[in-house]
């Protein structure tokens, strides 16, 4: 977990340093909405993800706030900050935030524990195809990570007939560190 | 063309930079199992019997069944002994002494003699001075379903009380183990041996002044010269015509999963996991005869009764299993044809009591419910007192004494329009 956060920090610095090398002229202070869908591919197989990111562009930089749906292993709602840097039609992006578990009924059967929110991160690169009316189609690929934990509790015995129920509990904590490759396609307004 | 080539190269380089550290897309799922390890503390049977006596009051660790005699409340702490509570001032019940009885769950009193189970033994104590009880007799191994410690020895079994080791306590240690997800996560039940000991004896209710009053969860009861106890399958009869010298009289098979016994006039009402048995003790009190039976869904079911009706609470989620939570009113005017008259939904009802037309029900987390039961077809809730997770109740003379998970509560119901808490004694307080 610590190494992962370090990598995200290093890549963020690369973002900042790249300004002098690749800077290009962009329209200043413009609002953009990026709406995209994609696939997450990891050890568990493929899963759907949906995102909407809304923010401001300044020169070749974009910063926004995103929310989405992530169906890998268990459904969750990521809430994150999105930073991206354009080099002409090419861009790199870095997302970081938290996600909240929102389990389906089937997932609750598999793991009925109480889930805690956890770190969510995504970084990658993409390509922008400009369309008329200041819209664009985006394709990107990257690495996505989400972390969570669930705690299940199990009663240690019966409520006895010989007294009030004072059953104690044992606990199992599952810590999930989920690494996924992701590809996304979306449209930017 | 050159620009596109530059862009493609850029993507390739950046992707390489991004993905190199994450070449292996493996999910890591770490499971941490935190549980309690119960390490038994043993004593020999001889040591246990020698230590059965009064001690200064100790803090209440866990509540069990109750029995009232005069100004004293005898409150069982499961498998530990009996707290003697001076209730001469119901506004300020005082934890006054502790009778050490390992393996104890049930209590009954006749005159100045208290009977208590101690694992498979029946112990009799002189409680002329309740604060200084003294053991006067032990009947060895009369509750055969609780003699598990005889079988914990290597064959051939030891029957010498000086060498028989009995579990009297548990040292509890929190333990944490980390492992991969797919190993068996269900541990062996650390309490199983302890719980298997939970067959047992309980309570009583009678207006005879020489006896006390027990709760509806009781498995001991005294009627005249006999102590009746129920085990998992049997009804035991002890002759206590000489109170200080109890003797085992006989045993008869009742059924499976027997839970409670409640006396009313010349009848014994025995609650089981699948129904209620009614035994007649008028003609042959030493040999009770079954005179009626009522079958219900599988559930725990303490019972109280009056001349015409029996009140049975059914609850789920315990050793009794079942899925029913309700009060059933059973018409017992004709014992050969007892039938359910009406049922009322409850949350998790356990012990209950009846005083005149007032019905008290311990409804688990919903606390104590007080009903006007003048019309059994239309019980009217007078008050719901939500002070604790209630277990059993004894109600007499305008005072309802309630055992809850966190202690003992006392309610004044002399004025039914103003039922209120008068005193309490909580766990871990002397």
C-alpha cells in the first residue's frame, strides 16, 4: 500500500515537471465534463466501470472531481480527484480518492461483512480525437487500484437456556488489495 | 504522419512507465481471524465440593435464574454459584453474599434449605442465615446428563472424586491469526464442552410460605414434600419431607428437549422445545402422571398457568432453534384437549409471570411488557419498560423482579397506571 501511494506521488511529480517540456497552448479556464465507460481486467476477470469527471481546464492541464461505479469483485462507488495533462492529442491522467462499497445482494451473500471505505487510485494515458463543437472522444488505458476491508462477526455459541443471551463474537477481517488493468472510452464536452 | 508517430510513441512510453511496476495484476486478500481461546481451569470434584460455601459478596459477572425467599433474592450466576441479594429495601437492593457452587444453574428452597444443582450433583444448603449458607448434604451424580467430566477421563473411567477433574472456569485469550482466504474459517466451538453441560434443573412458584418463588425459566420446583427437577429428557423427583435430608426418589421419561417446569395447584407444567406437558401430582405426588399435552412449533417455551389458561412464550435463535417469536394462550379447561386459543406476536419472548389478571412478559431487547390479561382474547398492553434485555421475571405483591442481561431490575406495579422502576443492581457492582 505504501509503495503504491509512493508511485502515485512520483507520477504526480512527473506530471508537474513535464509542463516545461511539452507545454502547448490551450483555451484557459474552460469547463469540461468527461463521461466514460470501460473494462477492468484483473485476477478475478473482467468487470464494468463507469465514470463521470467534471472540472476545469487550464492551458494543457485539467483538474476535476469524478464519481463512478466499479464492479470489480464487488460493486463500489469511487469518489476521486482527477488530474490530467495533455501533450497534444495524447494525455496522461492520475486519479486518487476513496471508494464506498455498495454491494449487490449476491455479493452480500458471498461476504456479508460490513465494508469500510478505502483508497481508490487510477493512472494511465490516452488519446483524444477531437470532434466538432468542442467535443472529443477519449480512449485511455491504465492501472487501477482499490482497497477495502470487510469485517464479519460470528457468534461463538448459542444463547443458553440458563440465562440471558450473552453470546460473544469472533471476527474475520478481509483486507482487499485489488489491482486491475483498465481500458476506457468516453466523450468529453 | 510524423505527429501521429510521435503521439503513438508517447503513449507507448508513458504506458510502459505506468505499468512496469504493476506487471503482476494479482489481487491480494488477507484474512485476519480474531477469536477467543478458552483454556479450561480444572479442579477435582473433591475440591469443588469442599469449596461450596458462603463467601463475601462478589460482583455480578453474568445473570442467570432467580429465586425469591423472604427479603432475599437468590440470583444464579451461570456455572459459578448464587449471589445473595438483600432486598429488604427494593429501592436499594444490596449484593450481600455469594454461595460458591461451580456448575450451578438452578435453585429451589424449602424452609431454610436451599437446593442447587452443581453439575451432576444436587447440593443442599442451610440458609437459616442466608448470608452464611452452609452445605449440609450432597447427592452424588443424580443429574446424569451433566456428568460429562466422568467421561473426560481416560478409559477405564475414574470415579474417585479426588482424581476427577472438572472444568470450573475458563481463561479467555484473544487470538489473531492471518491466513489466505480459502482456508476453513470455522473454528471448533471452544465452548462446546461448556455448553453441553447446559442440560439442567430450574424453578418454582407456590404460595406455600415455607417455599420461595421461582421464575418461569426454572428447572427446579418445590411442591410440598417433593422437589421436582427436569433434565433434557426426564422429570426427577426428590423426597424432601425432611428438608435437610433430600433423597432421590425416581425418574420418568417426559420427552426430548425439556426446558422448564412450573407448578400450579396440583399440576406441573413442563415446557419443552416442541410443546407443553401437564403432569398431575395430586394423587401420587411421588410419581407424577401425565394428564395433558399441547404441541407447538419448535422453539424455546417457558410456561405459566392459571385455572383456565396456560401462557407459553415461544422464541427463536437459541439452543432450542425454531423461528417463532410469540405468546400463545392455551385453553387448558379440558386437559385432555388443550388447544391454542390465541397467539400474539412478540420480539423475542422468554420468561413470564402472572399475578391476578396482570401478565408480565420478558420480551428480550424490547424489555418488560405488562399486559392486562383479564380478556385473554384481547390482551391490553399497559406498559412497556425498556430498561434492559430481559430474561425472566417474578411478580408478586406489587413488585416485579426482572433478570436482564445487564443486571437485576425491580418494578413497582402496585398501581397499574403507574408501573415504574424502583431499584436495580447492575453487573460488576457490589
